[in-house]
């Protein structure tokens, strides 16, 4: 598994509602008078098809496989637009890269991040969500958003080096 690639810890994670998120993005762009250019559509479609916490560099590589004329700045500005619209959430997992994923409150999940190989495991845990609500209520706090990230070693990276899968061998979270 490549650094930053996602592993689904539970098969029942809810997928983001892509149709609704696309509609929200379209409304956001219309309200601001932003054009839907061919390159912007390609970047957005490629991002929506990605199934990992993708970096701008990784997204650029995928986009350039379709249209070599797309530049880094265009991808960067498009991801900034997606983030500002609320359709995309930015993550900084401590490896020096900003990673992006679709942001859908109805498909909320948390992250386990391996410091050795960079694997990101998504999970949902109702008990954590309930505890957060209980703590916020106790303090009279209205939560607008939160993120829960735990950093450590994945099960593969805890094995002795000779017993690890090829995916985690030689990979660092900063690669």
C-alpha cells in the first residue's frame, strides 16, 4: 500500500454522497460566477474518482495522464475551490503533505495513521462520537466540526522487518 493510501477498517463505512456534493459544488460556483472549464471539470472528476486521501502531486499525475497541459497551479486552485466550497476536507497527517478527501457529514469517519508506512485506516466508532457529544454537553460547548486522528504503527509495520508485506517494506510516511 502506498503512503497515504486508505484502508477501510470497517466495510460498512458510508460512502460520501457524490451526487449531492457535486450539486453543492455547482451551486457554490454559480453563486460566485465561476466558470466550469474543461480542465477544472477534469480535475474535479478525477478527484471524485480517487479512492484515497490524495495529494495535489498525486492528483496532478492522474490528471496529466488524460491532459498533459494541466498545470500544478490549476490543480492547486481547483482543490482550494473545492475546499472553500466545503465539498472537500483537507488533512495534514504530519508527513509534510496536504491530503484531500470528500467532505460529507453523513459519511463521517476518523483516521488511524501509520507513522512507518503512511497507511491511513478509516473507521467509525459510535462510542467515540457519543463520548465527544457527552463531553461537549458537559462543558456547554456546541461542536461545529471535529476530527479524530490517531498516530502509531499499523499491524503490518509492527511485525519484524522480514515478516512485513512488500507494501510496507521500505516505505516511510514522509516518502
